[in-house]
């Protein structure tokens, strides 16, 4: 996906830590809402690390400095005065992509060619192909229909491959790497679900999530829900968890509230995610995963 020049400029400022606190938070929210942007940021970060000690990186920094100091022309035409800036960037980008080719698994060479289908005979892709597509990060601002959160049982959105395999879900993998640290809520997790191998089919999985939260806010009057999702993309896109439980906060001392959530769950083998959501603001404060085999 192609982004405009302002977006690429913001990506560089974000990686160089030149954004103010409010701009940085706004940009991180934008990455959560747009997985394509998140992947572009990660790609640029890898390129910076790969070229960190090379002369090409110095050239790249100089080009970016010239770009920041030179006003943007009103019209862009091929062969204009900006074209000489674009050529080195394209050369560096192509060289970086080619240098990464040997890292790809050799099994790609055995991939069968995709058969072209005439326009008049095109049909909808099979369901399995749709489920492998990367889902967008859920927008916390979108309202949820009444009755949508899970209530401790599987939901219709989870029909099909509910944790039938161990494929990661990109949207939630992104949240795991960017767990929100909020000054109003200091999380200290002391016990979390661990990967487990069940002794027999249908055996209960011991789920435990415990710790403390330090906050000036009275958490006894607030509701934080723990949601458990399978790795089926459709379930998270519709925000239809398998299970949802409120965190049982207990009164503590010095504004520290302990909690200990323990459940016996019947789960099929697969990959599962769980996250903590403030029901008042729909902010996600903690995301992690576990496997059942």
C-alpha cells in the first residue's frame, strides 16, 4: 500500500523520536487502526537497523535533511528537481530488498503458480483464504452493538476454525508488542496463563490471571473486562470473544488494588489471546497469548 509523503515523513519522525508526546500517541493510535501503516513502520525500522553503520545510511540521512529544509514544490513532474532525490532512495531500497532474498525459505520455490481466472468467470475466494488475510486493528472508538461482548460461551462468529491451528493473529500480535502503559493505571502482573498440554481431550484448562493495579481512581467502581479470543480473524474483527470476565478488584492499601481471576475452561487445542479492556473508554491495557495442546 502506498502512503503519501507526509505519512512517510511522520514515520521517520516517529522512528527518530522527533514527535511530541501528543503527536506520538496520535500516531500510535493510527498504527493500531491501520495494520498496513504498522507494517510500514516496522519495515522502516528494520531498514534503519540494517543500514545503521553503512555509508548508504549517511546518504539517506543527508537526503532526508535536505528534504526537510527544502520547501515542497507546488507541482510534481517527472524529471523535476526532486527526481534526483528519489533515485538514490529507490536504489537503496532495491539493494536492501535484494539483500534479504536469501533469508526466504527455499520452500517458496516449490509454490504452485496461481491459475489466472478470466474476469467473466471470477468467483468469490474460498472461506479458508479469507481467514488467512490480516485483519485490521479494532478501532476502540467504534460503538459495540448491545449484547456483543462474550459472556462465557462460544459465539457464532467463532464457528469454523476456532483455534484449529496455531497461526498468529496479526492485529493482536501488534497489541502484544505495544501494551499500553497509562500513567493512571500501573499494572503489575504476578500470574498469567501458561502454555499447557491437556492430559486428555475435553480436560479443563486452568486459567489464572492475577496481579495488582496502582491507581488514584477508585477501581472498585470501575469495570475492566478480560476477553479471551481464538485465533480466528472473524472473531476479533467482530469483537466476539469466547469468554469475558470482569476483573475482581479488591480494596487495597495506598491506592493499590489486587485482583485474582481463576477459571476452569474447556478449550480445544490451538492458539488463544486474552486482553484487558476498560469498558468505559474501550481502551486495551494488556494483551497476551497462550497455547493449548
